[in-house]
């Protein structure tokens, strides 16, 4: 199979490495049925070579694909789902290894065990106890630490070639925010009781009894605003993480597209664009590495802050 050519005018905006090609796809009849249904261009033998240049999809055991990125029916597995499972399993085995090295009768032994202990102490002292309080914060350290390392792992996967950032999909960040929302509501109900949790959102208004209708009206309106704010805060939590992870990749994509756009220009223009492209991508990649850690911390700290607001009287 010939090398794929990047044609901007034909809307071929990406290439996939050769190791993803299937060498036995010599003719159109060799292409699996699910792939022909997913990509209409494959039906045309004239564009078969370009359409099949590494665009390999995952066979779907539970659904049917409409195209390369949209499901037609059923439950379709995406690359991000697989990356999330890989991140979760990798973290499970790494943390399990450190836990086995920690003994209750002495200090942790080994660099990895000491690093994990330092990380857990950071989450406990700088996140859980700071946002929730020393009395109640320790109970949420496992959840907060899990959120931090999972988000960080998903963010860092986007730094590896040909993979992608699972937190660049709103489904992922929404699920994480939903976990934080459920924990906030559940912790508040357990700590204050079902009625106490909602009563904690209602302000105490010291007015005479003949102002009771006005007092009740204000309290009902404030309760509705607080409940709406509780939902909005966690929705924004998901959008914030999504926007920050997508923004950096869009900047790098814009730099690369500028280099591609200069490919048909003179050698001097192309060399200048390529030089600035390489330097720009390197600088923004370092920035993306910092953003990966920062956004994991911000998400975890805000989740802890919302939990702290739910479990304390105010």
C-alpha cells in the first residue's frame, strides 16, 4: 500500500501510522462489513487507498457504527473508553505495588512506596483537610486521591503519540463531575440527615411572625437557587476540565496546520514555518504537561471544597 498523502483540499486532515494498517486489505472485498458501513468512502474503489490509509476502527460487539466517530445503534466502544480502562488498570497495579511495600509496624520502604505516601499526605493535608476540615476530611482522602491520579493519567495519555486525551471528551469529564456531585449530596445527607441537608441551604431570617409569608417566600426562592447552584457548580466542573484539555490541543493543531499550509510555498517560507512549528509545539507541549497536573489538582480541590460546603452547617 502506498504512503498516504495529506490533501487539505480533499479534507484528509490526518494520517495514522503504518503499524495500524492491515496488510491483507488488498481489495475492497477484504474490508470488513462493519468498516464499509462506518466509512461511506470505502464503498468507492477509486478512493479506497486513501480512505483506508490507517483508518482502522474497533469491531463493535454491542452496536453498529454510523461513521468513524458516531454510533448508529447499541453501545459502541470508543478509543477513549479503552484508554480509560488502561489508565485505571495501570494505576491499580502501581498503587497495589506501593501498598504491599507499606508495613504497619514501620516506615514505607522503597522509593515508590515513599513517593505514594508523600502523595497521599499531600492530598490529605493540602486538599482534604484544607477544603473539608481535619475532622471530616480524612474520610474522603481515598476518593480525592483516586480522582486526582485518574484525571492526571487521562490527561497525560494525550501527550503520547496516536493515543488521545480521554478528558478531552465531555462524557468523561461529566462522569467525573457526576461522581463528585453524588459524593457531595450523599455526604451531606449522611452528615446532616435528609432534612438537615436541605435545611442547611435555607437562611435563617429573624423577622417577626407577621412577616412569615415573606420569610417563607424568601427561603423557598433561596433553596431553589442553592439547589440550582449545586447542579451548576458540578456541571461547570466538568466543562472547565474539558475546555482546558481541548484548548491546548487546538493550539498545537493550529501550529501544525500552519506548517502544512506553508508546504506549497517556497523553501524559505516552509523552513521558517517548520522551525517555528517545531519550537511552538515543543513549548506548548511543556505547557500542556503543566496543565495536566494543574487541572487534575483544580478538579480535585474544587470537588473537596463542594463536599466541605455540604457537610458543614452554615
